């Protein structure tokens, strides 16, 4: 037996009324008219009867308000045939909105992290809170991020560091707006852990293909190597060629040969041992690797064009102080004390090192596609991706 529904759309209500009206004589429905319309629209006879009486009442009320009984002007109004179910409870709320908002504001933020927490505090159902949050937008969800508590000194050093990056000619000019320096004399130095693989990797598989199985001893002991990277901004030289700005990337550790056989390699295989980076190790790498590479990799014309070369580092505890005695003595012995300047970012400042801002992520994304198996292969892959990284992306 077909299910009979009680609610009709506005169009069906209008059609049902005119069907009964066609079977009426001077406004009085013929016997069986309600049953015929009810079977056509699959509703009960009582529904059609109530619909007829309701619309007739609406027409009479409209005639009284307008002082006319002209059907052509009145019965075609859609409002006559609407059920009013959608707006029947409009503006009627079980919970007063003003009182509800005042009650929520009186509760500390720490006690309303979740809808269930807030529901228990103000004695309102969770479903109602979800409805007000998602549908009515009466509430809104906000993610609160922790921010550094900046001191007056932090703000002052931040401002000075930012002003140093502005072109001095633009600052003193009254006609042109301020613009940043080209930063062609700046080299960014930083450290980064590179991993053989990462957890949660995604692949594209065929519908009939088995996904790969990857296994490690423990997720917290994935093979990794720390690198020290120095990168300058790429630029076009006077002869029309491009220099990629790559100073170098060096693994932090040392190579050794395996003493005993293993299930993974025979004795004598070259292995790499990671070393802990501290201030002494960092200073040694800066003196033995970074500074000599700047002299060899930097184009002579570019190197001589700038009065000084700036090496920028972040404020990591392992980084050396720009006025470190051993560092300054080394630059003096090399004759670079007036040519090389070491700069540390201000404390609690946004990261301005290009390596952390995106270069390291690009290298790591590229070397993951090569699937190295140990530290030696990982170093080779990282150095290869560093060499092959496109110049335009670095710029």
C-alpha cells in the first residue's frame, strides 16, 4: 500500500485546490471530489478537506482586507497556498538568545574548549550548540596560537634588523617609496636534519596493486644525518650567465669503515657516524668549510663589488657570537675581518633564513623520491639534489 504523506508543496497545494474547484458547483465541492484529489496526490481525504477549507478562508480574508472579490487579482497569490510550516516557529526559540550569549560570555575560555564542556556549564543540549555553531553561526570556533611574549628590547631589535634590509637610498628619497635591498651580498647559513624516509608517506597505486610495506626498527630511530648549508641569492652575471648562489652543503659527522660483518653489509664497508653539533663544532665548520667556500664559489666580480659579505644565521644556542674571539681571530688571520660580517637574527623574531623558509623542504621532498637506505646513500642523494636544484626556484 502506498504511503500517504500529510505535507504538500505549495505547487501541489495550488493544483489540489483547483482540482477540487473544477469539481465544485458554485463553490460547493461535488460528492467524492476530496477523495479523487486525495488519491491523485497520494494523501488522505482529510488533508484535502482541510486544505480546501484553509485556502477558502485565506481567500475570504483577502477579500475582506482588499474590499474586492475579484479572483483574478487574489487567488493567484502564492501566499494563499503556502502552508506556513517553514515560518511557523520563526523567531520562537526555547533558549533566549540574549541570555544564552550572556551566559556563555560569563564562562572562562578555558572551560569552553569543546561543545560538551560548554553544554554542561550552561545546561543546553549539545545538539542545540552544534546547531547554533554550524547553521545559525551564533557561535564561532577560533584556534588560539601561542605567540612569543616580546619585551621592549625584542621589539627594538626587530625594528633595527628590519630597517637594515631597506635600501638606504629609498629611505632618504622623497619621490620613491621604500624598497628592500637586493641582498646579493648576504649568505644564509643553517643546519637541518635529513631523514632516509618519513612516516605517513602517500603513494598513487593501481586498483589491483598492493601498496608497499615499509618497516623500521622504531619510528623514533629513523636513519638521519644533519647538514650545514650555506646559500646565497642567485643572480645574473655581467657576461649573461647565471650563478645559482650555492655555496655548499656539508654533513656533520665523519666516515669510518665497518669493523665486523653484518646482515646488512660486509666488513670494511664505509659508514657515516653523526656528531653532536655544539658551538665549537659549528665554529670549526664555519672556519674550515663555509668561509673557504665563499672565497672559491662566489664570483670574483660579485665578491669585489660589495664592501662586505654578510653571513646570516638564526639564534640557535650552538651558533657562535658574531664577536667571538676565536672567530674574529680566524678572520683576521685570513685577512677577512673587514670583508666578512656575521649577523644573528634578533631573539623571538620571525624566521628570515631562506633555508628554513623553503629551501630545506624542497631538497627533502626531492631526495625522498630517491629512497636511500643508509647514511652514506642519504648524503649522496642530498648533495645531488642540492646540486641539481633549479636556480629559478631558489631565486
